[in-house]
C-alpha cells in the first residue's frame, strides 16, 4: 500500500474518532513544531468559560501534551490514549511522506545555471524551497 494512502486512511480514522466523540481537530503541519489541537465542540455546557476545552499535542523531539480542561469536565483515559495513539500514527506517516517527497521539492526549486569543467552543477535554489 502506498504511503499516501496509508496517511489518508490514518487521517480519516482519526477524524472519524474525533467526530464521534464530539471534538474537532486543527492540524498545523506547515511549521515546526507540528501541532494537533483538539477542541470540544459542546459549547453549550461551557458557555460561561473563556475558552473551550482543549487538548494539544506538540510534536518536537518528545511529544508535549497540553490539556486545558475545565474542572467540571473529565477526559476519559481510554479516549485520551486512543487519541494519542491515532495522533502519533498520523504524525509518523506524515513525516515519512514529507521526507519521501524531499527530492521532488528540491528538483522543483532548483534552477541550474551552468556545469563546471569537473562536471559539477551550479545553480540557485528558489526562496520557496522547504527542505
């Protein structure tokens, strides 16, 4: 099975789990660190609260878990563990896909200028190149 299909299936599985649980997800994959932010969509219960209940996973060299949950709300341990497992899988597959596409991003950003006597290529990288 291709890596892209595996990533899409893992994302769909995470999305279905989140939807069934009444939460929403926001993924920030465009900059480091990659973050997954889960918010509880049941606003009627927490209308007086300044912020919605939130769980945030920050993927650095180690994963940081940030929970912003009101005192009167509990997050089930099974729910949290499944959320953590699915998120780690999506993150793992996303990184594999990102690095598998590295050469393609490089070749699209490379503008060859000339070839030296030794056969080395000299050129420029566009500002849009993201390693």
